[in-house]
C-alpha cells in the first residue's frame, strides 16, 4: 500500500470495510480517468452498468474520489464500478449544462487554499463567495504575487477585520521565506486544493512547492494586469513522501453554493446577534429592535461584513431554489429512463410472442 499512503488511504479507510480493489482518482480529463492504487498509477474508465447509474443519479466520480474497480484481462485500463461516500466536496454550477446543475470540482479535501493575487484580481465579493462555499472545509487565504504589491499589509488587515477567523498569508514564489509559513499544512496523507481565478499563480505555486516544473505557466497579460489561463484539467500532485498531495484546478471566478446549509459557520458573530433581535423573522434590513442593525450603527459590526452577509443570504436562497430545480430534473430523467426500459421490454415481449405464434403456424 506504500504507493497510496501519501494520498490519504489510511485516514479515509480507517473505519471502512474494503471488499474490492480500491484507488483514488488523481486525474480527470473529459471521459478518461487516472487512478492511484496499491500497484501504482492506472488508466481507468467507468464500467457500463455503473456509468448508467451515474447518469440516472447525476453524480459522477471526480478528482479526489475513492473508488472501487476491477481489472480487465489483456488490458491496462481498469473499470470503475463503485464510488465511496465522500467526506466533503467542492462544487460549482456546471457551465456545460443548459440548466443549473452541480459540477463537483474536488472531493475529500483536508485544506482549501483560496488564491487571490494582490493586483486587479483582488475582489472582496468574490472572496465572500469562496469563504461561504468552503465553510465546511478548513480554508486558508493566500494573497499571491505579494512581491508586486506595495499595499499587501492594508489588504491583509482589511480581510482580517471582515473575517477574523480566516487564516491569511501573503506569499510570493520569489520570496521563499513567505512559502515557509504555509509548509505546515502539507502533511503525509493530507489533501490540499488550490481554488481561484485564472492566472493568480496556482500552477507556479505548485511548481515551487514540488521544486519541479510540473505544471505549465504563462506570463501575466500586461494589458489587463491579469494572469493567463493555463490549467485546463483537474489533477492531484504529490508533494513528496511526507508532504501529502495537492490538487490544481482550472481558474474559477465563481463557486456555486451547493453544500453550505446557511452560512452560520462563516458569520458566527452575526448569528449570535440575530438571537437578540426583537422579532424572530427579522430580515436585519429595516426592522425596529434589530440587534444586527444596532451593532452596525455602533460600529460593533463592520459594514463590509454586514453587506457581504446579506449578499450571501440571497445566494443561499437561490441555492435552495436551484436544488429543487435539479431534483425535478433528475426525477424526470429517471422517469424517462424507466419509461424507455419499459417500452424496450414491451417490444421484446411482442417480438417473442410474434416469433412463437409464427413458429406454431409454420410447424402445425
């Protein structure tokens, strides 16, 4: 099992029974997978019957998933036929779908690093969406390209004021000392993921952490002062035998809020204030006796934090409506699948009856 110990095998399966060959998906590109197992890396595909199950449920294996598989004779490609329950996931709205469907970007994550560069990419509203969507995972903010900014201290102080419990680090690949501050997050068997817009330096950071030119990088587009998109697939990369693994993801300006139940974890201070409001159905926007508005008035609550809270509550309500639409879509899809199977069975029965009647006529 030495080949998969660094990928989190022991932690994930310590309370699970293993009844077949297992592996972890470390690469996904279109329809092809690559997994790591006790025998090393292998190419993988979805088994036919399991693929149909995925189509009906709308849930496909993704990078970071632990799966069961079976080998094929005379083939180096293994067939994935089982998906272990995830401990967590990171999702967004699938850009390929005509309606709002969930696309799972990563699964079974220990630490999520939000990457924002200290140039024009820095955006408090975007940060709010990231923090809100990742609230059930240990989250760290990396302010990248710190060497290009003269106001990094101001940005760091502002963020700490709005998110007092969020760990924030200003880093640069050209300042090795800054990278030492985050080394303690990378431990054997632990999985980290880099989340952020295109060109904020995620690939460069992976290359610096591994000490190898593993991922392709591009120069910043000087006209718009933004990095160029380089990562197109999702993959897990080993940081070394005792340093765990890290996942690089394509640039994402927006993460859909799929897993967060309400945002209470991200805004614990406001949650406490809400309990003191005069009315239980207080919207915290205009009511008399609102403890949240009173805290805002006295300066106890930061204005930016309050506005972000209201904005993300709206997003949370949209999430609930979106889940209902997805549920209806999947229900209709399952009904169509059952209907198609029923029609196929009826046609098969008709053919068999016709053949039987024809045989009886011919041999009378």
